């Protein structure tokens, strides 16, 4: 039998999953909280135990879905601990871009807020998430980054990738993804090179 904590987590996840489906089908503006709780099979009062309003729900949903996407990209990119950190980071970005391209409705929902997930990852209470971030930062330090520069670099890469992908995948302007992707990869490679050499300056 599930514990009280598990039941609470299950209800929260049901609300998030139901909201995601409705936001994808109807849009955020066309979805009311009543629609979400009905689809999730919970009372309206239950909704307010976990979320302040619809926009808090949207923010938490973006973080929840983005973290799943980032975890998968992390597993793919950093599977080989002996690969150079610059190559690993480019692989990570490629995995993120591919996932955003495959999930265009989510990318549209995300808008340019992918970097919001970065802060949530840094503040996560999930030990697995904290461990993954710590391992990545240690790898970057081994590649020549100091800790602050590693964090700054991760933020820049996350924000740049999310913003460019939204424009290229959803709006398809000013450049479509096939056109801008090589330049995005080159910019990230330059950011990694600059960050890794910062200790020599």
C-alpha cells in the first residue's frame, strides 16, 4: 500500500501529466484549472496544495519535463568518462537539440525558458540530480574550468541552446534549425574553449 508521501507525489504527478496533455491539445490560455483537476481526477482543493495558480503549474511542468529531457541527454553525452569534456558537452547539446526538435509542441510550451530548469537543477533536493551535476562540474574542473566558470558556462550553454532552439524549431526564424545548428555548435565549442582556458588568463 502506498505511503502518504507516495500518494501526494502521485497526485502531483497526475496533475502535471493532465496539465501537459491539455496544454498540448488546447494551449495554456484555453485550459482552466477546473479542466486540469477534472482530467487528473482530483479535487480542486488538492490542486492548491501543490500549485499557487495555473502559471505556477506551468512553471513546475516546464521544470519537470525539462529535467527529464536533460537527464536523458546527460546519460547519452557523458556515458564515456574518458572522452574530452568539450566533446561531451557538444554531444549533450546535440541530444538536447534532437529532443526539442522531436517534441515541437513541448518546445513551443517551453518558449525561451529552458534556463529556468538550470536553476531548478542546481537547487534540486533529488540526490541523483545533485550527484549528476557534481560529477559534471568535476569533469569540467578536470578539463580546466574553475567551479564558478563551470557554472557560468553551463548556464550560458543552457540559455543559448533553449533560446536558439525555440526560434529555429517553433518560429523557424530568423533561421531554421538546419541552417543555424552548425553556428550554435561552433558558439558552444568557443564557450567551452574560453571557459576551459580561463585559469590561464
